[in-house]
C-alpha cells in the first residue's frame, strides 16, 4: 500500500485551481486504480507520490519497485478533464497503430479519462538543456513525426469514433468564429482586423483542403516538453490531450515557433524541409508541399484556441484568454 504521508503536491502558478484531486472519494478511487494497474504488471508503490495539479490535468509520478524489491523507473498516472478524456483511449490506440513512435500505456480507463503510463526516457527539453543535441535533432524528430502521421492516415475514422476533436480545414472557420466571439482579451482593433481577415481565411481553408494531403492526427502542442528522446536519433511522442484530427501540416505551427525562439528564423527552412521529406514519397512537388505548409502553419493557430478550453469543471484560466488572443493575432502575420 502507498505511504499516505509521502505525497508531494505541486500546484505551480495555479494555487486556486479546481481539480478532482480535492475530492477525497475521487482521489482514493484514482490512486487505488493506479495501484491495481501497477500490481497487474508486477509492480508496487515505493516512496513518494508526486502530484502535479493543473486546470487541465492531474498528474501523479509514482516511485515503484518490482516483486523482488528492485527500484524501477517511475510510473505516471494521468487524469484528464471531460474535454480531453479521449486521450487515454487514443494513447492506447496509437500504441497498436504506431508502436515505434509512442508510449504504450500500462492501463487505461477511457470512461473516466485515466491513464497509467511508463517511463519513456529523457525529456527532449532536458537533452537540449544539457547540450547533448542541437537543431539537427529537431529535424530528425520532425521527420519521424511526419512518418508517424502518414502511417496514421488509415485510422482517421477510428480517431473520430474515439472522440478526438475535429479541426479539419472545413471546421476551421467555425473554430475561428467561436474563438473570436468568446475571447475577452482581444482589443477592439484586434477584433476589427480579424473580422476583416475572415474572407481570406475562408480562401486559405479551401486551398488547404484542396492540397490532396489526407487528414491525420495533429498533436497541436508539439514542443520540446512533449517529446521524449529514449536514445540518440530516436523520439517518442506523448501527451495527446490537445490533439485534433486535422490537416497534418498544422502540426508544424508549434515546433516552428519554439525552434525560431531558440535558434533564430534562419533555421526554419531546414526544419520545414526535414518535416516535408517523408511527404514527398507520395508524389507531390516540393513547391506544392511548401505552399501547403505555409497555409497550414498559419491556420494551425486555430486549434490551440480550442485546446485552452479543455479544463476541469469549475476551473478557470485567465491566462488562457491571452494565450488564445495571441494565437488569433498571429493569423494576421505572415508565417
């Protein structure tokens, strides 16, 4: 049994946030479920339960030992709010479809939005901070991500059945309208510019839909904290709570921002071509793929505005309004 005195709770900058963790009955059910999942794999809790509470997830890091008492890699329990409850089922499905690219969960309760996940190696962000990789590692990560997206194209209908939200090109104008009407952080001038932009946005969506590149899975938040590097040259993709079914190239929006911030804009053509390389195997001209990526990188700002709304009931996130406003303003800038 777990040591109830060895639980460390981290609320970060969200001291007043509302999560199910505050409910004793929920907490006991969740941790009991996690313990049962460990037992099924011959593991048991051993030491601290480190709890990370955010408006969008409850994450518990569990120190474990095997049946012989040998210390093993930590295990992670995650609880999603209703808006991203699909993540557990999606993660399990991905482990069957593209096992070489993702984590295989130890247990999933799709109905309650709970997952039990193994340790997957070093976080890519930590690898970068140690100086063990450079921008070339990002290029390889995006090549592998693109190969995964291509492999997932046949499973899009199944993703729909699992409840992964729709952000296909045809759905983007509606997402834009909702984000614009509900956002409280936009200034009047911003709203005027965005309303004026809408006809062009419709044209971009239509052009993107006509590119001939099939829809696939968009991680929607693919930064260096959402990547694992278990070995040099190998990457594992995780944390699918913000995911959408979308034009796959929309995934380039977030890594392009992060890489530009870290290394400067001059590296972006390398990053772009690395990501597009696997897609050239389907026959489109490189110039056509680059045009599609330019459109998708701009329109890829829309799905994150919806991801910010996936919070636990009763939780509020004022900073999310400004983050969404920033994404919307970005639509008016050239990618």
